């Protein structure tokens, strides 16, 4: 580019120093020198100017191509976005179905465990009750037999009555103790069942929290957030 400006400056100098034509604003310039300077300018102009002119000539064509490319890119992006949304919806539906199935299985298992524990408690309670009744009847029978054996002697009879009363009281106390043990056992089984249900509820609550941790959960039964299904209040 420096040669271009240098040749242009020399060309201006030639024109300024040229001999003027009388009575006009024209001048006489040396043709050979001027043409030589113009050739220098032509040779010094970078090829990038030609490329730039080609770009200017193809401006409208390039703008149309860019617009078409932008439209294609936008359409492609919209298609990909719709596909991603559809995949996300399908995955969300799958996760909800899996969580609902797991919750139902957990509740069913908890109910089965509770029924089994209650049945076992009733069976053992009945066994303890039957054993207590049998022990009480045996002790009463022994007391009555002992009383009958000693009935002929006054002093012995009184002692027999006292011993019989003691045996009966002991039998009743043993029966009461057995009933208390049975009640305690049933209460323990019910507490284990309550703990099993609590763990099941925590598992369901944790699954629901993980399911909706990425967004707002819809409102479920009784105004609480959930998957549309309140398993246990």
C-alpha cells in the first residue's frame, strides 16, 4: 500500500507542475510519465482489493445464503428441542410409573408384614392364655385335692383352707403374670409393625422427594404435593 500512496503523490506532483494551456484551466502533462505512474499504482494495489470487490459484488448472494443457513439452523434447533422435550416427558412418565409401582409394592409388603405379625401375636397370646388357664386349673385341682385330704382334721382343715387359698391366689397371680407377658408381647409386635410402616412411609417420601427434586411437584390429595396418589395419611 505504501507504493500506491507514493505513486499517487508523484502523479499529483506531475499534474501540479505541468505547464498550463493559456486561457484555460487545462495543462499539458507528460503522457509517458503519467502512464508509468498509473501502471505503478495498478501494480501496487493489493489483490485483497479485488477479492473485496468480488465480495461486494456477491453481497446479496452471500446475505441470502447466510439467511438460508440461519433458517436451517433455527429449524434444526427447534426440531432437536422438540425431540428433547418429548424424551424428557417420556423419561418423567417412566420415573413416575416406577416410583408408583415401588410405593405400591412397599405398602403391600408392609401390610403383609403387619398381618403376619398380628397373626403371630394372636397365636402366641392364645397359647399363653391357654397355658395360664391350664396351670390355674391344675393348681386349683391340686388345692382342692389337698383340701379334701385334710378335711377330717380341724387344724389340718384350717391349714388346708389357708394353703388352698394361697395356691389359688398364686394361680391367679401366675395367670395375671402370664396375661401381662402376653399383652407385653403383643405390644412389642405392634411396635415392630409400627416401625415397619414408618420405614415404608419414609421410603415412599424419599422416593417422592427425589422424583420432584428437579421441579415443583403437583398438588395432591389434602393439599399436599405429590404424584396424584396419597398412599398413607
